[in-house]
C-alpha cells in the first residue's frame, strides 16, 4: 500500500477502509461498505482487503476491537487513523477547490 502519512496522500482504498471503520466492522462488512459507497466501482478481494488491514494495523491507524462474531475479527479506526483521514479529507477539498477554479463549477 503506497500511502504517504506525511503529505496526507492516501490510496482511495485506504481512505475508504478508514472511513468504514469509524464504526467497528469485520472484514466482509468493510468490503460491503466500500462496494456500496462506490456503487460497485470498487470491489475488493479478500487478499487485497486483509493485506490492507494488516498494513493499517502495523501503522496503528486501526486496531482490533471487542469480541468476535463467530470467527470474524472486528476492527476500528484509532485516533491516529482519524487524524490521517481528516488530513486526507482536507487535502481532497483543497484539490477539488483548485480544480473547480481551473475547470469551473462549484465545489
């Protein structure tokens, strides 16, 4: 995963995973959230998702939480993860504002 915490530039998948985990979810629920929010444009395979989750765990942007639904491990975003997500939102708003100035249209 090529995410740059210093500049705030995240991959789209990482940003969606962080957003999905503002409420605790297990992996399959994260996949469903992303597919639903993108209208099916993004659809993650299990390998991609669990690789991303492991990377985010290592960065301490997410953490395991609570009990398990059967075998399903749940995750939630950490305070550090929230800071990263907020920086990305600010970066995207700034990008959209500059693009709107150049291309035209409202943000």
